[in-house]
C-alpha cells in the first residue's frame, strides 16, 4: 500500500507535484488544482463525498456530470490498486472533484427550475411507483432528459417540458396508491369474472364492483387520507372475498337436486340449534327456525351484558375494599406501589408464557425486553420489492392479533427491516412500506385503534446476522413487533 512507503513516498509525492506543475487541465479547459495531500486519504474522502452526493440525488439532478465523477473515481481507484503513476492518480482525483463541484452547481439550478417535477417524482416514489415497471421508467427517463438539458444550458426547454413530467409522476403516484390499496380486491373480482360470476352471481358481483369503484373514486379525490383509504380498501376486499365465497357455494348448488339443496341448508340451522341447546324445530319453516336461533342468541346477549355490568360493580366494590384494607393495615404508599409493581411483573410473565404457546418454534421468536414484549416474525414473506400482504401470511397475522388481544389495548410499534442488498435509500423505503402494510392490516382488521399503532422502517440498519450469506440476509429481512402493555390494560 502507498501508506507504507514512509519517507520514500513523501519524496516521490513532492517530485510528482513538481513535475505536473501543481495543476491539471479540467472541464471546460480550466486548470484544476492538484492537492498535495496523501492520495489514499483523498480517495477515501472522495468516495464518502460521492456517496453523500448520491444520497442527495446528484446522480439524478446532474446525471451527465455525476457519471464523469464516477468515471474519474473509478480510474483513480484502479490506478491505486495497480500502483500506477502517482501523477495520474492525483489528476483523476482532482478531475472527479472538479466535476463534482460542477454537478452540485447544475443540481442547484435543477432544484430551483424543476421544483414541481422534483416534488411529484418524490411523492410517486414514496407511494411505491417504482414497482410499476416500464411506465415508471419512462417517466424517470423523461425526467433525466430535463436535468441533462439543464446541464447542456438548455434551461428554457427543461422548464417548458416540466409540467408534462410532473403530471406523469402525479398519475403514477395515484396509480401506485390505488394498486397498493385495491390490488388484491381487483384480482379476486377478476378471478370471479373468469369463472362465470356474471351468470351465476350477478347481484353479488355487481355489489363487489360497485364497492371497488367507490374506493377507486375516493382515492382519486383523497389520495392522502390514509386511514379512510385503508377502510375503503378493507370494505372492497371484504366484498371481493365474499363474491368468491358466494360463487363457490353457487357452483356447489348447481350439482345438487332441489331436495339436496334444502337438506344442506337445513343442516346449518340444525347444527346451530344443537349448539345453542334449543329444541329440534326442523319441522318448522326455515324462517321460523332462524328466528328461534336469533331469539336464543339475543337472550344470551342480554344475559351477558347484565353479568358484565354486575361484574363491573363487584370489581368496583373489591377495589374499594382493598383500599380500605390497605389503609387499615397502615401500609405506606411506597409499599403498595411495590406490591403493585411485583403483581404487574407476575402478570406480565404469565401473559408472556401464554403468548409463547401461540407460535410454533419456527414461526416467531417471542422475548421480553424491559417492559416490552418483542415478537419477531420469522416466516412472514413479501413478494420481491413489494409490500403486499400475501394470503399465506394471514394465519401468522391472526396469531399476532391474538397476542395483542391478550394485552388488551397496548401500544404497538411495527418495525420493518431489510438486508443490505441494493441501495440504502431503497431498502429504507421498502422496509417502511412493509411496516406500513402490516400496520394497515392490523388497523383494517380492528386489532387496535389507529393511534395505538406506529410503523417504522429501519432498512438494513439493525441486522441480526451477517449480510454476506443468503441465510444471514434472509434472517435480516423481517418484521418485528414491539408491544408495550398499559398499566391496567392486560386481560
């Protein structure tokens, strides 16, 4: 390495700087000052600055000049690895620096001139428009034409075409939001249509389509109302799933005789009556049987409400008696607090033990972290580059809902994590979208109120294993749930 050359290196460096005259020819024929600092240190700092510039979108705001920056950096790094002429290495580093400065100047002009297009592009990317493939890439390519035009001093042309590019990204953003919210419902309805739903279940199909159209229309007018969009998404998905269930049963009824159909429906009423311990009323009309079952259920509901009210009264009385006992026994407030703390710890441990039994060994890792319960979902899977909750994850998420329900109304943080493959910014965004998808699923299924659940994406910042192996990367791609029970919220 050059760092190991000691005094000989310093002598060589001074000689080279003398020979090259302290400067080199740069962009636009300007002289580039060549730094006398250690080239190894210069190259390291240049690499950091290039990465910072990329995070600041310089590769998009000034693509031509940024490409030259990377080209000169690659030449300098290759020269360092091959121990090329020191003068060439220093000139490549200085040229990269000069082009980086020009790229920053050009990017500043682009940010000022193309504000609307830049904002529309950022919103589209946040919504997941990159997953739209060629349509997104077409808009991205057109955007790069604007920034390249600015680099070529054709500012008027760039400003003239900005509105068209901004509109393209705006439409992509809306499309991505709709795709994320309504994709599954659309696919289910399309599947039913292919199976002759138009003929077999026209009323149910019409209702599912109408619900989907209402959701689509609402998103068009209110694309940033996330909670209401989630509710429209849930309703559309419900009707789409219901459509497929009704279609399946209709196809089954087609294979039955009228008597078989009647006996099949009678069996449902009979089993319900038997489960409620009511009399056998199969000799009655179906409507009468149904009314009888509903009557029993209503009575049980009223009795349950009365018992719940009486239990609340008893709980209140018990609390009052406990307070009096504490006062009579002369226990200090500190002693009472310590007892409650120990009781809370025992209760938390009991709930922890209960929750552990919900999951199979390979499904999730459940452990305590201070006053929090961590549920690490090992087997949750997403499509590559997407945040869609797949049907095969529903069973696992049902166990998550059951876990949360054990703690009553806890606070919940959904953490999204990724491996380090690809760009850091892309990984961070994808992990946030996947955390948001799990949060929306839990909200849509009424697991917790909206204000009780937060979603945070950490990208690849918190790995559990090495990202150098496929196994390690698979471990790092995960969803963690951080459950914080309330003081009196456990069931």
